[in-house]
């Protein structure tokens, strides 16, 4: 045989079946490894993107609260009569010579015709917040800068108005009623008039005879929450002082109607024309204005207020709600509505979208955090805990002048 002819013949025979199968097996393994790495990278990217989105939503919620609290006020010095003689020295130091508006944190007790709480549709176990603030409104607002009412609550609502997206979940909502001249649900004025008269002075100046008793709660030495109206429970008609009308409660945007104690007639009420808003008698002022959510997939929203006070010993100490009540001679663990806190700590926990999609019932969102963080936690509990992210922030509430 001629040299080189044998190798030439072998090359003309081509690749054997075993060699082809081996090559295909190696290629399949490489593709599998690469696809696994790509899938892991994409999952990591999605998790990272979702984490950034969640942090952004939580940051937006925290920024809203911080901005609102920066202009909050609950009391102001005022030339009001002295408190009753039997008022304690501690109470007199807190409540003498001041005009009050409620600062409501998780408030449950109080007077009012409409509701048991300021936010009746807030989910149990989640905190609520309502207070008066001064917000400079946009140039298109009727009244510009004026006292308004701000509130935060958690409610069960639809995710999206788009078709084929009927999933629902817990959301954190911001409620705002600006100040303005028209009476009615849209504006804060009639709510503030109702609260001010019931708490501070039941009449306007000289309209009460000199020898007539003042029935306002604080003037009679009543400082516990049960003596005051809820900030958003009732409103007063300007042409009929002293009359109290039930208030339309705030509602979430696209709520799940079965979970509302008194569902609104429509998800998107008629917002009226400019002429309607200029007319105080227009029924548009009694419309329901749904609140926009500021954070999705919320499984925990807790507010922990505190106030630094001087004790009889001369030392100062930061007191929580229960300790502050005891210091003022009240009972219970509810935050005193006439006292603005010095500081509020917010605890906001959200879950990722994939976990949220597994929550098919309202009750799934009501997490028992003591159980879920304990040794008795189930596999599902640990999965929820792993999928959650908690954000904590402390707000300094401006000192009252």
C-alpha cells in the first residue's frame, strides 16, 4: 500500500455513529449547563429588579409620610379659659391654654355618629394614622395653602384596572382632604370645625351666654380619647352649627366590595366640572374620592409612637402609648389623641410578586408574625418570611410651638 493511502481512506469513511452520538451528548450537556446558568442569571436579575422596585415603593411610602409629618400640627397655644380646678398638675402641663386637633394612631375609641374608627375598611392587625397638616397645594387647587387632613391605612384592593388582572392584595393607601371653602366630603373644613368645637369650645366667641357651661370636652376636663370625635367620623354644616352629619369614609381605589363595610356606589364617582366645584351647594362635594395606593403587597404596617416627657423625679424618658397614658392618669394602650408624638417608628413589610400571587384569600395576607418567626413556624411560614422584606424608619415629628 502506498504510504498515506490508509489515512486517506479512513477520512473518506466520515464520522462514525458513536462519534456523532458522543458529540451530540457533549453538546447537549453544554447547552443544558448554559441554559441553567442563563435561567439562574435571569432569576437573579428578576429578583434584583423586584427588590429595587419594592425598595422604591417602600421608599415612596416612607417619603410621603415623612413629608406629611413635617407639616403636622395637633395643638397650638390659645387664649382659652383655665381648665377645671380638679385637673392634675401633669394634665395641666399638657393641656392648659392650647387649641387641639386629634393626632390619631391606631385609634379605636371616641365619639362620633358614623364609624367605630376613622378608617373602617382598614384590615385588622394593620396600623392607621390620621392627623391635621398644612400642605401647600398646586396652583389649580381652589384654596392654595390651607389646613388639611392626611391619613394612612391598609386595605384589600384590586391590583390593576386592566382586563384579566383581577388579583387582589393588601395595599398601603394615602388619604388627603385639602382645606377649602365648600362644605362637604371633599374638603377638610367641616371635619375640623366639628372636631374643634367638640374638643375645645362648643360655641363661637360671644354666642354662648357668660353663665352657660362650656360643653367642649377639654374645657370640662375630659382628656381621654372616648370624649373626642374621630377626625373623619363626622362633619358639620356651616348653616347649622352643632349639627353632625355622618361622614363618607375614605375608600381604596378599585376595592374588593365584599371586604368593605359600606361599599361606595361606584368605583369612580363623577368628579364634576369646574363650575360644580365653585358652587358650594353642588352635590359633587359629597362624592367619594378613591385613594391611590402608594405601596403594594403589604403584609405588615406598624406605627410605634413615643413622646419624651419629664418625670416627677426630674429625669426625662421616652414613653410609648401605654406608659404615656399611665403618666397622664389614663388607662389603656391607645395613643392619647390630644398628644402629638415626638417620634414615630414605621415598620413596613412587603412580599415579592410570586409569593403574592399564591395568596388567593383575604386571610392569607393576615400574617401572625410571632408565629412565623418562632421555632413552630411551618414550611409555608418560612417561605413567606424568606420572601418578605422589612423596612424600618423613624420619623421626628416637629415640636409644637
